[in-house]
């Protein structure tokens, strides 16, 4: 059963560097909220800074590249895949984190899968971990890696102990294709 997928080197080091440079130069980062409620800041749960932006304006290939990767790695027959929100640029500095949570709830029920692109790897701590029942899986750190997982999976970002962690996050939803015919083949 699909739980998560890691696509190594999804973005080149140069693409990651360009996204970080653009984001740091052009976006205003604010304290991250929780539960999809803007302004609901609780630093006992989440301590980081974020900004939402339609990155396809500056990086027009990004969404199509992600969609192509999803379509070749995840089979969702009878459904269209669509991005539900702008990308979220996230910055975790030393001692910042996001405790155990899911990305789907009553406020965020249009999220089927979560997407995280790791933009750098020159930091310690800050590991992305998924929990399945009582088993914890740590995802492999790597600049340019793409992580795709179901949005209802409990996950966290452990505290950064040195340096700054940057990531690009998004979610996609699915909509049933009207008139889709199931086949045996």
C-alpha cells in the first residue's frame, strides 16, 4: 500500500538555490500558524516561518514536473489530480520544529497528498519523520529530494540543531472523473 515516496534529486542543486534566493529576496516570512487557521500561532506545536506564493509564476515548470512525477509514481485511477493551494516556503532556524500533526482535517479536507521538496541539506536535526501506528520512519535527507505522502499520515519536523532548513511544501487533492469506466486491464 502507498504510504510515501521519496524521489531523490527531483530538483537540481541549482534549482534549489534559485528557489531559496528568490524566496528570501521577495517574500515576507511570517510565524507559521497551525490547523489551516491563519493567525493561529502556537509555538509549542510549530515554530517556523512561512510564506505562501504561486511559484509557477517564477518557476513555470515546477507544477508540471511535480504532476509528471506523481502520475508516474502514484496510481489514482478515475480521479483528476489538482493542486489545492499555493506553495508554502518554510524556514526552520535553530531550535525550530513542527511537532506531530497531519495535513488534513475538517478545515483542510481537500488535501489528499502532501508534497515536500527539501531545498538544502546544510543543517543538522530537522529530520522529516512519518508515523505509522507506533513505527517512526525517518525520510532520507538530500538537497532536491521530493517527498510525497498521504496527507492523513501523522508526521513531524524535528528541531533543527544547527543551521537553517528550507523546504517547499504543497498539497494536492483528487476529484472523481465523471463517466470514468473501470476496466479489468
